[in-house]
């Protein structure tokens, strides 16, 4: 690896100030993207999905567990696999301790959903030791409707908002569909409920997942964002008496 050149402090400072201007511009663009994401229109989820969970059958509204919002990690786990996807597992492993409580303080629930039958999921989850609610979409259209299981025999292929033809035109992504077999892909989807109805607000796939870090990174994908819906306790740390 070639190291950067050695320069005087004055030269370093000039280069650093120039880079700082670019960093500030990126921050402004990032803030604008976050604002744009919160202003996206919503789609009502009219289909009655029936998922299998640790407490029996569950509808999509049940996954909210009393919260206003729901974040779903589409965890790759094909019914024919013996274990879940290592890359998805790496993402889940890096979620901070206490994430469920911290998200709930922002009126947001978090759950994993996979295509594999619940029995397979429970064995794998016990081995990993994860506390997250995990549901099976086996036998439902959920994975196919949210384009994380690609199977042209079930539904038109669409991944990261590209059609099969558009995917095939990109060499790097063509292997997702060229085999003609069922393919699992990762993603995260966000939902909000209002007046008893559930709305799909956002989904992210592909390299967009690489930019998500921690609780705030997940919350920035939602309508309420990372700065809204915060509990009083979390927003205002307890004051300390003078020493």
C-alpha cells in the first residue's frame, strides 16, 4: 500500500480545508436525501399477509407490536438452505445491544422475515442467539411482493427497482436472474400504520444496505426519521446535581 505524501503543516491544512468543503457538501446532500425519503408518498398494503411467528400466525399489523412504525429486515433464508445467509447474519450480528428497546422508544418495531419455514428459522435463531422477532413468510406472497425472492414463475422479476431486462443489461447483476431459478436477495422495508391501515413507505436493496449503521441509520429509513418520535426520557437526559 502506498502511503500519502509527506508535506508541511500549511500544505496539509490547505488540503484538509478543501476536503472539508466537500464533506460539508456531502452532509448537506445526505440531509436533503433524508428529508426527501420522509416525504415519499405511501402505498396502502391491502393484501392480508399471513406469516408464521413464535406465537402462531400473524398478520403484518401484528409485527408492529403496538408501535406506530415497523422496520423489516428481509433476511435471506431459502427453504432449501440449512442455514441463513452469512452476509445477512453479519448485518444482524452488528446491530447494537438493546436495539429493540431503543427503537421502541422511537415508536418503531423491528422484525426479521424469511421465506424458510418457521421450524428452520427457530433452529438457526437459537444457534445465533438473536432476540429479534423472526417470522416466516413461507406459503405467502410477502417475499415476492417486496421483491426479495425472485422467481419469474411466481411474479415478474424486479430487483432494486429494475426489471429483468434491465438487470440482464448490467453484467454485475445479471446472475440474479439468468439462471431462471429462485433467488434470495437482501433488503429492508419500512411500514407505518394509521387508522388501522398499514402503509409501505420505503424499501432499500443492494448497496444501499451498506450505508445503514446503527439505530439512527435504521430510523432514517422511516417516515418519522431519527429525530422524531423520541421519548422524553431519551430526548432529555436526566440533569445532574453540581458536584
